[in-house]
């Protein structure tokens, strides 16, 4: 967390705000890695104190001004994941706090030696869209001026900016068809330098059909990057490889239609990896709904042969590292040209 990150699609993470809602927003929240980390680093006197218990977020937020200024101190250009330890657009985060975060992003946009790219991911894109529609450049300029030595100059430069900010990509996190259809249209309605979706953890098949039907003119507004990955951890739910193939193939198909690439990144299988039915499989996952069943210990037993491979996939538990990220014999780690 900070100047470097293990998150594959970013170079750094930046958490001036941390925390999230006590009640899970959707099924993807169930095994939230950020909540686990916040609890681990949330003892008395620790950075995330009071933000999470072992079972849930508390609903409180942390705002850290010493972290807020970090991108202004980083001289090497970075792709920065904004708020990996929460959701900047969680309803308990006040607008003035969001203004301060945008003030830093805007200051970097006009600073000739802070050529960062900010990747802002939220499960609440409706609030993001409402906030952006107000485009509070004057407030961002005030906060930017407070942070810089030559405050008056930065105030004037930020006031002259136009939306969308060229150094900010906006994205939403989804896990299934319901959340994809609900959240992705919100970010597509926002003018932006770039838009992306993170399908993590992937918990079901996703089809672009509804979103395409809503936005008939895709050449004017569509996704610029699709990221997906399986869940990891002791309570991880499996991802079916056909779901991942479906996303990959749709990115390729719509890339041809749009005459521009839609990069596809598959981060990881997570805890569960597809394996051969007869030699390694200990469980099976159903393609229609992700239902997980344990298999008979005997290889190629009758209980296994009853599970038609067209509908079921044999899987087994691995460490995240050992499971890797190969799909159909190769890794898919495409990135946009920022």
C-alpha cells in the first residue's frame, strides 16, 4: 500500500480515505480483502484503527492528510489505484473530503513533473457520476493552492482545467451480470479520459448485451479496459473458465466493431484452478451459477461421470501463486496505452 503495490493493474496505491459500509453492498463484498487487511492493521494506535472488525467494516472512515499529499511527492510517473482500502464514494465520505482528493489529482494534472495516471474504482458509480456532474473546479483549485508553495499559480491553473481531467480514469467493480448491468452504464454516462471495469471476484457469466443496448453508439462511449479475476482466500468462491473466456471473447469482438482495442486483463484464478477431471479434480463448479460440489475421491468414478463437462468444470485448491493466471495456454495481461 503506497509507492508500490502488488495489484497487477497499478504501479502504486493511494489511500487518503479508507473505510466502507457496515452492510455489504453486493455479493462481491462478502470476502473483502481490504476489510481483512484493515482489521489486521487496525489495532490500538495502528493506521486503520476502528475501521473494521474480523467480520465487517464498522461504517467509520479514516481521512489521512499525510497520505493525501503523497502523489505530489512522487516524481516518477505512476498508474495510481485510488482508495484500494475502501470506496471514495461510500455515503459516509463527505463531499469536502472528496474535493480534497480531487484537488490533488487536479494539481498533478497541471504540474509538469507529476505525470501520474489516477485509476479511480468504485462500487458506487451513481454517486461518482452525480459528483462529477457538479465538477467543482473552484473547490479543487482552492485545495490544490493550499498544498502547493506557489498557491496562486496553481489556483489559476486548476481553474482553467476542463472536465474530463486527462490524468483520471474512472472505473467500477462488478462481480456478476446484475451488478455489471447496474453499474457500468453509470460510468459510461460520465465524460472521462478513460473508463474501465474490474470484474473481481468474478462470480458468474457476464454478457455485454444489455449495456450495448442502452448505449447504441458505442463509438462515442464504451469501456476502455476490462479486468477480471478469481477470488482468493479460505472462503473463496470459484470462477468458471467459460466465464473468463466469455469476457475475453467479447472484448475481442467489440474491439473489431469499434476499430480500437478493448484490452483484457485476467489477473488470477485465485484459490480455485481448473484441472483435469480424472487426475486432480477434488471439486466441480457449475457454469450456470457457480455452484460448488465436492467430488468422490475415486478418479473417473460414476459420481464424476454424471457431471457433464459441458456444464461442470473440475477444479482444485491451490495457493494463489501456484494457481497462476494462464487461460487456454497463455496469460492475458493486456493494458491500455495511457
